[in-house]
């Protein structure tokens, strides 16, 4: 069986969109206590580009989650494998996600963070697959809406491979 990658979003298209999101966030978070919460591992590439497109003082923290049990179906059970390094009370939290698929991970994180009394919680996601939504989540800063395909690259993996691809692609097997 051979595997090939089909490009869905080029590095250039992603860079342009991430810059625009950064400019929008810069505009909307003036005078706020912005904390980017990077959801590991998949969001690390998006977050590193996004944070450099935001021209404001900000703090960055990381959250390790495991949302899939076996295979690629979301189990709805979100396990925190590595919690934030500092409290977020009174701060303006922007959750940085690679992709919102069923929405279960983000919904769970929003509920969790609200118990910690931040001033606000919003979501920035590079990708959204609305076809697979199981709960309604509001993505405040969205890169791209995509069709229901399993994508890799730009931080996203398949069995821990492909995270280093500079573009978003679909793995096709024949
Ligand atoms: P949700 O809870 O919204 O179903 O799942 C979100 C997480 O599932 C993402 O952060 C990501 O880790 C994983 N995921 C969902 N769709 C894809 C996909 O198409 N490709 C990859 N590599 N991961 C995905």
C-alpha cells in the first residue's frame, strides 16, 4: 500500500491567514491581560506563528490534553496530561487549538477554565470541521473551515508523524 499527501492548504495561504488573525487579536485585546493557552501537541506550530503575529504584551502557557481514546474518534473524555503553570484568575484567556472537530475538547476546556475565574475565555482555531460537530462551540478567531477529511501537517499528526510539514495535507492511500 502506498501513501501520498495531497495539499489542502499551502504554507503561503496559512501564513497569510495567521497574520490576519494576529492583527485582529492585536486590535481586540488592547489593554487586556492576554494569555495564550496552547493546547498540545497539535497547536504548537500554529501558536508559534500566531503569537509572533500579535503585537501586544502577552503570556503563553501550555496545556497537555489527550482527547482521543483509541483510533481517531473523539471519546468525549478529555484528560489533562499537563496543566497550566500559573493561575488564570482575572486574565483574558485565548485558547489556541489546531482543529475543532467534534467540539468536545474545546467545550470541556471552556467548562474547566470557567471554574478558574478568568476575566474572559475565547477560542482561536486554525481549522474547523463543522460537518462533525457534536456540540456547538463558538470559535472566535478561525483560520479555515474545511471539509470532513483527516488532515496532517503544520503541527497535526497521524500516529505522531507529519507534524513538521509546513502545509496542511490529506493522507491518501492506494
Ligand atoms: P474534538 O474534541 O474537537 O473532536 O477534537 C479535537 C482534537 O482532535 C484536535 O485538537 C486534534 O488533536 C484531533 N483531530 C481532530 N481532527 C483531526 C484531523 O483531521 N487531523 C488530526 N491530525 N487531528 C485531528
